[in-house]
C-alpha cells in the first residue's frame, strides 16, 4: 500500500496550490496550515531548495469522528497535501493515504473513517 497519491499537473506552482485548495474545499476540507519548506530551509539553515509547500488539510466532520473514535489520533492530523516542483521541474501534488498512515491503529471505527477520508483525498488528486 502506497503512503501517498501523487499527480503531475500542468500548472505553475502557485496555480497548483490555488487549485488544490479549491478542490479540497469542494470535498469539505479547509487548509489549517501552510508550511513553506523552501523558505523555512533558506531562513533556518541557509539551504536553497525547490518550491515545496505542505498544506495541512482538515475536514472537521471527519476529524471529530476520528477524535471521538480514538482520542490520540490527533497525532496523525491534519491530512498533509504536498505541492512541489519536483526534481524534474514538474509541478507535482501528493496527498497522504489515511489508510496507510493509520494502519497501525487497531480500531474498526477508525478504519471506516480513514477509508472515507482517503476516498475524498483521492478525488481531490484525480480532479487536478
């Protein structure tokens, strides 16, 4: 089982971020956090890195269900979506596989929730 879903998109970096954000919204997710890896690496350790952002996406309905099922599941939240210019110079979007990341948690309730979230994230990637 892969830990991510990835697609190369024919968009520039910022337009890809905008499109991903809109696609997430259509699936009931909001972006809680946005980490600019390129800027952080430059500012903290003076390393030049390609454009790379991590979007922390959350669907409050599913987050509530997951937190109710397993109170420590917050260590896996929010669901990360990465937009980057890959080493080949292409804009690439990747979303975490909730099923893969939560496989170690033994909870039948959580498995169903993870499956539903995964289907929505797969739809986001497919829509790009």
